[in-house]
C-alpha cells in the first residue's frame, strides 16, 4: 500500500528529487520548496519546448486546458513490483539538486548523479540542478554537454523564474517520452505482469494466460500513459477497450485497474464541475472496482501476495472522494470496512499505512476521536519495531492525538491558535473560558487520557526526547494526581527529575508541572504612597480624582460591573511592588521550587525570584515582588517557575478555569481544597500602567507613632515630621483634613510646609498640629468603662481619629496631559479618655438692690446706653459685674454648671468671659486692652462634683428690637399662614447669630498638672439651658426704672435722652447720710424706654419697710409724700427717659425699699411678644427692681 492515495493519483507523474554532492538539509529543503510550487504544468506553456517527431498517439490532447501533474518524491523511492499494473507508480524522471559552493568538483557531481539515476530504470528524463555556481564552474558547463543545468547566483524571484522554465522543459521531455512509449506499446509484444502472476517458467500456464491477456493489459497501460500525458479522453478510450478484453479473459485484477483509470479520466475531464450524476457514477464504478479486486483473490497466492491492499486502497480512494463532498455516513462505513479488512493484511507496513490513512480521513470529516483511536493503533505498530526512529514516529503520532483526548501540550494549543485570540486572552487575563473548562477537564475520559500520556512518556523515553517526556509526565502528574497512588506520584517525580538531567540548564517547557498557583491578592499599600490622577487644568488638581485603584487605599467602587470595565493600577518606576500568590502541592512528596517570580512579557519590569519549599499536601501564600523600569503597560498573566529542573510558565487563568471546573463537577479535584486552603474569591489582574517617578513623602509623629491619649476637651500640640523619600522634588503640596472628628484639629501650621517647597529628595520638614479631644458619646463611655485597656487600643484603630491629608506632586512637564500626584494620609491617632462630665446645667437669677444716696463707684458709659460700675477699691475680678443704672440695682443671671470628676486626677476649672468693646477708647480700665476676664478657679478632686457659675448679664442686648419677637409672637395670625418671607428669615438668623456669639464668648477651661490643659465643650449645654429663656437673657426689659435724690443729680448717672447727657462722668464725689428722718426729701423717678416705639404708661411708686409692709398707706404709715405716686400718666419717647418728681418724708429712720411699677397702655405687638401675652387684650405690667434706701436719724 501507498500513503496519501486518491482517485487523481493515477494521473500524477512521479519525479524523484535527490540531493547530489555535499548539501545541507536546510539548503536542500529550500531548493525543494521552490521546486514544489511547480507541481502542475499547463500544456499551453510547453509548446516552445515540445517537438513532434511523429504523429502523436494522443489525438485528443487538450493543449489549451490540459496539464501535467507532478508528484515529487523527495529522496526518491524504491521500485515497486506493481509498476506494470499502474504506470503512475514508476519514477519517470530524476532531478538532482546540487549546491556548487559545497561541491566544487562538478565532474564528481555528474558521476554521482548518473549512478543515482541507474536505480530508476523506468525514468526517461534526468536533470541535475546546480545552484550558485562559481565563474569557473560556469565555464565547465560550456565545455561539457550533459544533464547538468546551472543556476547562476541571483535573487529569489529570478531563480524561481529560471526554475519554472527548466521544469517546463522537463514536462515537454516527459510528454515526448510518453508518446514514444505508447507508440512502441501498440506495436510491441511486451508481456505485462504483476506479483499475482505465477513466477514459474515461461512454459507454465500463467505465462500462457498472460499472453492471452496481453492485449487488454497493454490497452490499460496505454490508458495510464494517456492520463499521465494529460489526455483523459484518449485514456478513457483505451480503458474502455481494456475493460472489454479483461472481461472476456476473466482478468478481474486488471479489469479493476482499468476501471480505476476510467474513473480518474472521468474526473480529470470534468474537472471543476459539480455534478451529482458524476458523483453517483464515481460511487458506482468504485464499488465495482472494490468488488473485482475482491474477486481477483486467489487462495494459492494468499500466503505470497494478495490483492487485498489494492481493495483497501480503492476503498480509501472512494472514502477520500466522498469526504470532499461531506458524505460523512458513507465515509464512515467505508473506513470501518477498511479497518476490518486491515486485520487480514500480511505486511505490517501496509497495516501501518492503512491505519494512517483511516485516521487522516476520520479527521477530515470531523471524527476526531475515531481519528485519535486509529492514530494510537499506528503508534502501537511503531512501538513494536523497537528502534529509536520508530519510537520517535510513535511519539509524534501520539502528539497528534492529544487534542482529541484533551491532553494536548500548551505549546501545540498556542501554535494552532490565532495570534489575535492569544493577545485578547493576555489583555483580559481574568476572563473565564467555559469551553476550555469543559474541553480540558473531562472526568469520564480520565483513564484513557492517563493511558495516552503514559504512552507518550514511554515513547519519548525510548526515542531519547527528554523534553517531550518531561512534558508528558508533567501533564500526567498535574491533571490526574487524584487518581495516582503516592508511589505513582513519586515515580512521576523521578521521571521528571531524570528527564531534566538530560536537558540543558535553563530549558523551558510550555507545560507546567507543580505547584498549582493562583492569584491571591494585590496587598494593600501603605496610604503614604497613594497615587492620584492629576488634573493640570485646575489649581486644585486633586479634586474629583479617585485613588489609584482598589489596591492602595479604598476598595472597588460598589455596584460596578467587573465585566464592563477593568480596574486600573498605577505603578511607579523604581518603586518596589508586591503581589500575593498562593501555591498548592496536593501530592505526597516534598516539593522544592528552586525559583518563582512574576511573569511579565514586557521589558519594563524586573521581577525578583524566590525559592519555596512545599511539604506534602500543603499550600502557602507567598509575596512576589519586582520593580517597574520603564513607562508603559504591564501584563502579569502568571508566574515563571523553575521546578524539577525545567522552567515553566504558570498562567493564573488556567487555575481559575480549573477551580471553576471543580465547582461545576467537571474536574477530579480542587488542589487548594485538598491542601486545606479556604475558598478564595476570584481576583482578576488589573490594568497596570507604569508612570514616571513621583515624589514620595513619608511621615511620622515626632516622639512616636503611638496614640495620643487625651482627656475630653484637652488641647495638645504634636509635631508631624514629613520627609521626601523619593527621587523627585515636591513642587506642590496642599494640606487638608478628612475622616471623623475633624473639629478636634484646632490649627495646622500650613506655612511650615509651604515655606519648605520645593522639598528636595531627602529633605524633611516638621509641621506643628494643635489637637483638642472631642466629647465621648454614651456608647463610647460604656465601652470604655467595660475594658479600659482594650478599648484604648480599639479606639485608636476604629477610624474615629481625623486624618491629615497632604496632596503633593512634582514638576508638571509642559504639554503633559496625563500626570499623577500623590496623597499622603497620616492618621492623627487620638485616644480620648473620659474627663470632666456635666451633671446638669441651669439658670439662676438674683436681685441685689442698689443703695440710693450711697455711691462711691465710678460709672463708665457702655454701648447702647448701658453702664459699668467700676469700684476702684475692689479687685479686678469684681469688674465682671455689670450694673444697669436705669434699673438702679444689680439684677443678675447666672448659668450654673454642675461638673463631676470621675477620673484619677485633680482638675482646676476656670471661667473666662470675653467682653465686647474692651478696646473702646472711652473705656477707662486700669489694665488697658483686656479681651477676657477670668473668674477665680474652682478645684474638683477625683470622684467629687463642683458647681461653676457663669454670668450672663454682659450679653444682654441694648435695645428691645421687634425683629427678634415679631415672628415668635403673632396672636392674630391665621393657623394656615405661609412660610416666613426673606426678611423674617434674616431676623431669625440674626437671633441665632446672637446666641452663637453669646456662647462663643464664654470659655470654661481646665488644667490638670503642669502639662495637661483643655477646654470644656459647653455649647450644647448652654443651648439646652437657654432654650426656654433665651429672650430673658438676651433682651432687655421694655421699661427700666431708677431713683435719685433731686438735689444730688451730679452724683448719679445722667440721663441719656440728649447728647450732652451721654458723656461719661470721669469723677465722682462720695457722700454719706444724704437722707435723714423727719425731713422732706425731694426725689425723682427715672423711667427709660428701651424700645423704638413711644410707650404710654401709668406709673405707680411704692415704699416698703424692712418687714415688707407698705409704708405709704394704711393706719400705720411711717412715710409721708408730696406729689403723685399712683396712676401717673406718662408718655416716654423711644430710647429716651423722662423723670417724675415727688417728695418723701420719713418719720422713722431705718432701711426702706423703693419700688416702681407701670401698666403700659395700648401696647404694641413687640411689647406683647416680650411679655409673652396669650390674650390680645391682656394688660402688660412692668415692675422695676427694688432700690435700697437708708434713712438716718437726726442728731
């Protein structure tokens, strides 16, 4: 049998191509590749070389459309005993190929070529091609005429054109030779015989039969030469004659041969036509061919020679023809019949060729598993020969079956895949290929797959191919370790080691062995190297930019689809990066990984190798690192591993597919679960970009990076040291705060960093930061009380501390569109302990009567008409009491705070109040510009409580303005009134601003020891205490009353209704005993209007004794009066005062109290709102505070 047979084989002219002289295999293949392009020569192209010496026997030669077909037999082929039966089996021409520079002696070359041609007696054309001859060799060619053809040195195109011309000449010579043979065959008496004919003497019966059949066989042979000459019509005519003669003589074998030739002539004549009738005819004729080959079987010749091989060849030819028409069912039937017939073949070589052709045809129609089965049969036949070349052939054949059995080498997968698909996989390394999961791991084939890999391993060992053996052992161990016993696993490990010993150092293999490697994570980088995309168009270039990926500081964006967008990671040139991978060794032996490092196909990354030792059935997470070296993209498909003496590349996606298959039950086992590793969420490799070097700031807290322990409200200054650890200067920097409790940072020395710019590499700057501890919530206090030590650590790590953020960048190059900066995040770790706690807060009011006629104080004019009484004999702290001269008494309001000390230290509490207009030019104070007044300090021991009083009289407004009250009081407004207008909102805002101003001017500070001090947060406490009485604290009374002795006006506060009365009295004279008993004392009551509207009122004056009894009325009255004391009608202009004169006659010396009261007539809405009236006609009563009067007796 012959390989690669088809119906068209009968029309192919075989030409032996032989290397002559000294020529390397690569050069020989190169020249053969040029020759092989001319396997078909059109008859129209050989007219110039063809000479008709006599009339051609090919009367129907198609000169315009016909062609000659060549089949180049590289290296030649041995003569066939069936050359008489099928003329296409003969070698009709011999071409020698010589490389002149390697074979300078052309005479020797010609002799060698002539000797080689003698082995092919049937050849009629001999040509020896001498390529690249020297000048001297070209002269030799002109002297010696023969078959040597010179090809002078020239470019490839010229050589091919020259070669084409020579091949056309060969074709013309062959055609003329075939014509001579046919002419001789028609007139000659040549006996044509085959090995089926008896080899006895000429007188035997077989020779007589051959003579009778000579004419039919001759016609069949002439038909063969007509086919070789490209004349199918002439061939068909001779085949028809041969068929008739063979049928008459019962020569079934030659009949089948002639019928085969007629089918070939039919197809050549109908070349390029799609006709179902032709297909049916071919099918019918070839079935007859197979039948007649079977009839020609002679039992007595069965042990010597059998036509079975021709029957099987005919079957294969028909199957190949039908496979082109996709007649899969008929092809399968024919191939199955051929496989059954192959069992009867005597020659093992014929059986080998049969199985090869069956496997090829099954593969052609898509039956890859059947093709793989017969390929294994071929490999087994090779392995039976027990020589190295046969083992190599078996190994190569088995390698072709690995795709069908799903155990192919990764090298063959990459070789057969298009480059675009490989690039897309590398670009999207995280993509799950479900079809690969199914195809690569099919558990139902596991036993057969193991057998195939074992056969490849054995054939590789016998063939002496250690790399293929290593690859097979690696695939066997990696894919089927759960089905292999520990002893078998150790055996495969030994096979890997033995193969590696025969390989050169540094050998790479496409198929990985152990360990299994999966991507674990990209470790969270320190927040000090966070990268921010820079917006050159904005001054605040960091605004709106997200951090440089999920692996630096913040997690992936929530709800973002990982399929539609790929995450991005920025790496910096020269800065080390790290990747965590997990290794698994599910086998029963100790695995030593000589080196492992990240696989990066680009040239802009240097990976650092490490060695790992994995015990049996164990897994380990390791950190791989490297340094980016150039700007560009970085792709990390996997790891490079040096293990078992060979370097392999492990892809993350392969293990991801394996784990997916394990989850779906498609693979045998999960190697990581076998080693006790937990389930890990799939991590994809991000889109990694390497950018130019950036500055790198590192920070630490001077004195240690531990948490700063503060009591609530404690104020402390810390120092943050910032150094540039990079190779680029910091040109821009901006400090901001983020995180929780940002209010705890009182001040940051921004100028310290700004003044240090540009911050050179290695330079350092210290930034002072002032902190104030925040107030602990009730939950924090409960947790703190349960476990004080544990909660100190937890509180410092729970994210409650503020973060000091510095956005910084280097110099921006002109025209740079995509630049990057950095963000340094320094946690200000603050651990807050419970300090002083508020127990309760409330308002206290007290009235201190003023003494009429006894005044040694200095009166100073304040804003808005209020005055401050400054007693020069008193201490500085007494200056905090403000006296309203128009009320004539000290009516004070205090905010009382009750504080508790649950700590282990002692606190001293101090209250300070900031006074308005403390720098006024008219203010006569001893200490000059004093902004705050401090009260005496209060000491609170541990586990004790204390009360602190805060005066509120300094914060009362000078004028009762309706803007604060009109919105709150609208008795006639309908319930469905709309929202306040813009002016009303402004009034409300002004009131809130006044309240905030009041709170901001009160400071409650504490001190403990020498270095611990702070400030209590009393904002919420004051707001809660003043919530119900803020009007009483801030707003003055509509009317204020004052008393004075009419004859002592220069001793008291002057009226404010005129500009001259508003001057400050710089000097005052003291007087005593100005009121005496039994004397008529003229007095005046002063009534001041604190509103912007005129007030009509009815004034009443009362005098009471020390027992509180009325001294002016009743039977026991002790004071006489002159003038009006009750029902005095008055009209007071806005913001002015009027006086009412009267006289009192005290009959009994002693202590008396003067009281003034008034009923306001026709009160405005402002007054009703201030008085909080509920009814529109409710009277408004104003009472002044008591004035103390001391009446001296007469001497």
